[in-house]
């Protein structure tokens, strides 16, 4: 099947042709004709499947006719994080270049004034994180009753972040007669309930079994006896042995991200870091360095890296096995994208054993073990200088198992719900404190991902109210 068979306009086919994509991905092939027929859709699909284009493309054609009115966006796309919202905006720019649609991005960290101005002009497409949208709605700066198309993207992430009550409220503000598309990598009961309540006779499209891993990714578990020190040695050895062109290394805690990045740099690797404690401009700058190839290793936390579409990552390393098994699927999904093959290694110390068991239960796959013996390492450049190598020292405090560790809660990432979907907004703060020592937090809104204005000067403001094409 080709894109031309899907019922898209000539202009869109031209824009798709410009990207070099020849064949629609399975979710695009199934979803696009149904969206064009105005069906509601439940898309069970992970990032990396081409799901963004599966709603962006038909939306552009549907919205091509009609005019935007002040304060009344014609369509709304809800995203859990600013980064994902910005990525969707980029997709609208790419595919909408031969159309005259206007778009606005409503996300935390961008001056509210600019966003209000964009809305006042009238927009065809509004891409928003729930927190900022509710905020502006509450101030009467936005009317949702002209919004005939709604996309709820990454619904399971929204659930993790405690956004479901906001989404329910937003849904009630939209006209009943509308088209609703919901995308989620998994369909836990609260998401099914949301879909039952707010979608009308939806067509369900499942492109991969929930929580399955991509077959293009070769996966290995590397058993490690001790904690941080041996993990770092083995990691360096793998980085040297493997033909690593670009790698993302995931850690469970922000402290580990910082310390590992520092250690890798000291050993001569071109590494950088992103984690939830960094301000948005710093995160974007670090990502840009990675995308430009100034660094080829990015040490990341789950929250900071969620959903990011970084192309051509050859390797993913899990320095820690994630506490929650679906994060494993999300993490290793950074490699093996768009048909490319990828390699994922997970270092498993005794403290990670339970996590890897849960991952194997969720994915229904036994991951092959690979024993790595540590060989003698080349002396790092720095070792010849006066400063001693920090490696042989005791493991830093933040690198113990979550359930036994005593590190400050702020150093932990991710903040996950103990039981998905059971949280009520009023409970969020209490739950977080109550479970402080279990390592199992309920995830609240991540203030970094959707917080108040914090002077973000990254690239996103350029997308505000841009005219697409013409
Ligand atoms: P998504 O699942 O939307 O995050 O997309 C994952 C990646 O697939 C992005 O880099 C897209 O640009 C890319 N992509 C989208 N559609 C296609 C296609 N038809 N063929 C190849 N790659 C695609």
C-alpha cells in the first residue's frame, strides 16, 4: 500500500514525498482512511510506529476547509509533555507546508502573553499540555466549544502524570459532536474507561501488542555482581567493544545520571546528560549537541527522555533496570526506529533482579543473558593528571537500590504510581510523601515537564501561531 491509496490530498502527498517516506506504516495505513471518514479512533501504538503522522496527516486535510475564529481553536491535541507537544508541532510544519493552517502551542515554560496573542488571532490547530490549557481556560482566554476534533496522545503517560481528571474536564468543555482520537501504548483500565466515556463508536487499531518490544532490537541482559563501580566498568567496556555510533544510557535516578555522565567524560567519552532537574534551555541545548553529533552518548532519566524522537540511536543501555516494566519498552524503543536495527543492553545487579523479572513477565520474553568480563582498561587521559580517579571510591550515595536507599526524593526519577489509575487529585501530594521510602511514588504532574513559566528560550516559541505554508 502506498500513501496515494489512503485518500489524502495532492498537497499532502507532495509534503509526504518531500520527507522521503514511501510507504505508510501499519498504524498510518489503518488509521488515516478511518480518520478521513470522521471515525473516532483508539490507536494502541507506541512512539516509533509513525503514530504522529497517522493523526497529523488526516487532520491537515480535514481542517483545510473552514476558518479559524478568535479564541476558538478548531482542533485540540493534548500531549503529556512539552517535548512531545513540540514534536507534534514540528510534524504539522513538515506535513502542512503546502497548506495554510495556523497552529499554536500551549505549553508550560513559554510566555503566556505570546500564547494568548496566538489564540486571539484564531488557530486551526492547538497543541497543548493539559496543565497550561486548563490554566488559560480558567482565565477565560480560550473557548473550546468550536473544537470539533480532539486528539488525546500518549494517554497512558497522561495517566502516569496524573492528568486524567484534567482531560476529563477538558472533554466536557468540547462540543459533544466532535471527532476524538485517542492514542496509548497500553490500555490500562482507567484509559479504557476514559475511552468508553468520551469516544463514540471508536475503531480500535492495535499495531503491536501492548508492551511488546520491537523485533528489530537485539536485547541483552548483562549480569553484574556489584553496584555502581562494576556497572560503570562494564558499561565502558561495552561502549568500547560495540560499534556504538550513538547511545542513550538510562538511569533510574537523576544523581546517577549526573555522576555517570561525569565519570564517562573523565574516561574520554563524548557524553552529555538530560534529566528532570535541568531547565528547559539546558535540556534542549544538550539534545541539540547530541543531534548534531557533538556528543554521541546521552545519559538520561526517564522523565526527560520520554517520547523523544531522536533518530538513528544505535544502542540503548539501561544502567539500571527500570523500576516499572513498561518504562523498559519505552526506553529501548529509542533504538530500532523506522525499520532500523538497534541493540539494547540492561545491566542487572542483584538489586535490579526483581525489576528484570517484572519486565520479562510484561513483555512475555526471556531476555538473553550475556556475561561480560572486565578487561584491563586504557588509562583515561585525566588519570595522568594530578586529580585521582574517582572510580575506585565507594559507590555514591544515590546509587543504591530504591527500596533501601535513603537519598532525597528529589533525586529520584521516575515518580511512578504504585497502582495505576487509582489516584485522585487531592491524594497526589499525600501519596507521594507516604510512599517516600518504598521507591514507589505516585506520579504527579512533573513540574519540569509542564510547569509554570520558567523562561524557556528554546526553539518552541518559533512554532507559535505559525502559518503553515502559502
Ligand atoms: P512516531 O511514532 O510518530 O514517534 O514516529 C516515529 C518516527 O517514524 C519518526 O521519526 C517519523 O518521522 C518516522 N516516520 C513516520 N512515518 C513514517 C513512514 N511512513 N515511513 C518511515 N518513517 C516514518
